[in-house]
């Protein structure tokens, strides 16, 4: 699969590549940003951190405002910034609302028509995109060392894809994740549309709070989660990290560090403040 390089930007001693390719999963062109740290440009194969964005976002948001590159350069980690949905699928209604359709793929493979033909973000993120990147950048990226992180809807994606695929990722972290989507308005709207309103059991396969119940007592999550206490979406019950924490405790699973950060909101001011901690968390396991 060929990537078209639309821009190459020098940043923190490395290069941010703005890429585009035709996706077989979504049937559309997809944009993705790839940050190669200085080490990767100097002949070293580096581990990879996949960052999944939140509602309405594109690959540009975090790469411009998240301050991940500074910390990734310091630790010698490449960062992949996928898009949040297909673009230009031309499905009726896909741009009618900000929390469903374009910019809001929820990192699931839709089973309901008309979404099922294009909205296959789980397959895209877990299989197609990394395989393509590891082939195209075989001299720079170490496909055997991958961690995953994300924000909001992307935090949901990071947690669920990590929990569903033991061994695929070395660690997981999340900023203000939608941690119990079957119990919050955002998740209920998305799952009803993509997975069907009548199959609530199918919804649980994409809910971190439900998925962690299937892990064995004593398993190590290797998970870092940050939530701001000033986050209005947290206050409105869209995130529900307390439900995820309770499920982890009841399952006897270890390795969850859940931090409530006083006064921080849902924005990139919050994310950029703790981006270094999340890169360092990934590095702990990527270089183990």
C-alpha cells in the first residue's frame, strides 16, 4: 500500500510526516500523521505509540496541540496519529451531528447498514494501518514494540482495543476516556447507530468497563488514566472512569493508575500538561 506524503515538517529534531493512503477497510482515502523522532532518522528502528483522537478530531489536532513530539523525541518513540473516521463516504446523515458519523467512528467495525460498508475503524486501526506503516517504514519502525493511548473517544478506543487484543500492545494509557460507553449518552448514540439498537450484548464488546471483567485476577493492565476534575463531560457522566475502576477492582486485576487532576478540563491544555507522563508510561514498557 502506497502512502502519499503531503507534507514533511521538522519538529523537535525529528520529522512529522502528513500522509494519505487508500484504505481497503473504509473504502476511502485516509489521512494519518506519523512522527519520526531523531533516533529513527539516524538509523535506529524505534518503538511506536499509537494515539487515538476524540470526537470531531483529525490527525492534525494532537500533532499540533498535544506536545507529544517533544516527549517522543526525548524517549526515541515514533507516534502515529490516525483519523477518527472515514471521510467522504457520502453516507446520508454522516455530517449531521458532531458526535456520530464523520469524525466520530468510535473505533468499532459497524454492523448496521449503511455504516457497515465504510465505518470499520477497529480493523483499520488494529490491522490495516499498522501493517501498512510497518511495511512502508520498515527501517524506522519496530512493529514488535507498540503501545496505544488516546483522548476521550480515543481513550475509549485505546482501552477497548488494548483489552480486546492481549499482547498486541505493550501498554495503554488514556486521557479522559469514555470508559463505560454503554452507560453514557455518547456511547449509546454511537452504538445504536453502528451496532444496532436491539443488540445490547454486542455493545459490551466495545466497552472497557465490560471487557475488563473478562481479564483474570492478577493480570497486569499496565494502564495509566488521567481525568480532570474540571472536565464538564466528566461532570455530565459521559466518561464514567469510576465505573471502570470499580470493574477493575472487582475483577482482581492490577496495574491501573487512575489519577484525578484537580481543575483540569477536557481540552488540549489538559492533555499537553500530562503528555510527558503518558509517553514515559509507554516508554517504560516499550523499552523493557
